[in-house]
C-alpha cells in the first residue's frame, strides 16, 4: 500500500511539473491533479497493455520507441475523458508523458531502494 501511495504522489508531482513546463497541458486545480493521476494509473493498467499487444510489431520494429507514442496516446485519452485536464495535441501529450513517466520512475526507484534497505 505504501508503494502505491508513493508512486501515486510522484505521478501527481509529474502532472504538476508537466503542466508547468509543457505548453499545451493545463490542469485546473489540485483535485484535477489527483483525479488525472488516478485516471492515468487506471488507463495504464487497462488500456496501455491492450495497445501494446495490438501494436507489438511496430513496437518491436522501432526497438520500443513506439511505446512513447502509446504513452502519449494514453495521456491524450485521459485528457479527452477528463474535464479538468487539457492536453492540446500530440506533442504536448508526448512531452507530458515523458515527464510524468520520469517522475513515476523516480518514485518507484525510491520505494524500491527503501524496501531493499528493509
């Protein structure tokens, strides 16, 4: 449970940084940040694996780089579904997905190191 909470908080921080740095991404309020992070987590758990399987040949031929496009599409889907999150186009979704992914990766590494220490 603590692992999930830390990764969730880092995803919220990633959304916050993305909306501050990337033109074309806007999050309206803290509640929207929380809901957007939750919806992105759900989309990454349900929609993203389906997209990866459906586009596996392209992912394989691009040496995995097409996964960045899938991440951008997932973020765009969350922006399309949610009213408090604006994602205006592919490139803002692309760069926003990279920033959110890096923030989530940092959170998972911190939790992994804390669990390894015991």
